[in-house]
């Protein structure tokens, strides 16, 4: 859950990204109508004004942050590499371009008032601007920005090998939002000692590393966390599945950890199918003038 500082940062990022998308469209328009004709020695005094694209600006301001959020661009603790984040940004901008095209075709925006080439330039320009913003923000978050993100105190419960692996993976998370206050092995720790650790370090989250031998201890510790009102995470990677994806569900009032190797009929699959269809239509639309 985001704390207050994180929510403020998220809102600022969304406003900045909406502005950058509009700026990218303006730059694309300028390149199309001012720079390119100038390089070709063509008179550009009678070009279409940017006001013809106000409808696109109105759409980009709310839709831009929503699509970017869908691509997990605003996850402060994402472990994606720079190239992975850049690819997600590119996909988000492409989806926005598809949505703009659908709006343009559906509402029959006059084709002679806009330029397809300007929208083509908008795709890489937006990706570059948003990619630069994302890179600078991640660098800031790893440095001074980490002070604005409230650290949560963790108690790691597991064997020494499991705890070392967890700490190594957590070190990859930008922002340094989590601080390990104590490490224990439930096999050698009594219930009273466990509760004392919770109080001694003002623990926010307890992370349990589950294996086949410590389920009874974890059950008792979970009950203690519940009574103390402390959040608990259960690491269930001991199953060792490589293809099946875990998800949480509930059946007849029983919590279930479900592993599926086949994709769900989810929003992502439906959106991908629609994106393929509309993307093909968009490509054909751009190629019509050259046929």
C-alpha cells in the first residue's frame, strides 16, 4: 500500500507525464510543419495550426497516465531493467496512438486538418521523453528520493540461507523502502520470543519463508501477527514451479494458492487481441496515401 509521500510522488509523476505527452505531440507537429518543410525548402506559412490537435491533447491528459499505470510505469519497487521499462513505455505510447486513431476515425475528424506523419513522429518522441523522465526519476529515487519514501521495518523468518537470498533480492529494489530489523528461525524461536521481537523493533511486515518442515511454526506465528495487527507476507516459492504462475483465490471460504500454466482469459489477453486488430488497421490507414 502506498503511503502519503508515495501517493504525492505518484500524482506528480502522472501530471508530468501528461505534460510530456502533450509536449511530444507539439514537437511532432513542429517537426512535421516547420522543420521538415524548411529542410526541403518548402514554404510553411500555410500549414495547419496546432489548435487542430486540441482534441488529442484533451484525450492524452487523462488517458496517458492511465495507460502508463497499466504498464506498471509508476511502480516504485519494480525490478524491471532499463530496457524493459523503455519497452513498456513504448507499448503504452503505442496503445495511446491506437486510441487516438480510433477516436479520430469514429468521430470522423477531418483528415485534411491533421497529419498522419505527425502522429508517427509522436510515437518515438513520446517514448524518448518519457524514457528520460523515468530514468532520471529512478536515479533520484535511488539517491535523495529514497528519504521521501517511508521505510517499512521487516522481520525475516526462515533459515539462514533463505534469509540471505531474500536480502540479496531486496537489495535490487530501488528506493530502499524496506529495512530488515531482525532475522529469526522459527524452528528455534518460541512464540513469546517472536512476539517480543515484534514489539522490540516496531515491525511493520513479517516475511515468512515457507518450507515443508516449518508449516506448524508459521501457522502459530501468523496467528500472532493477526492478533498484533501486523502485516504478514508468506513466501511460497518452495514449490519450484517454472512455468505455472501463482495467483490467490478463495473457494468455500478457504484461501487457495492457485498455479496455472495456461493463460487466463483476462483483460490483458483481450486487450492484446484488440491491439493486434486495431494496430493492423492503423498500419493500413497510414499506408493508404502511399498506395
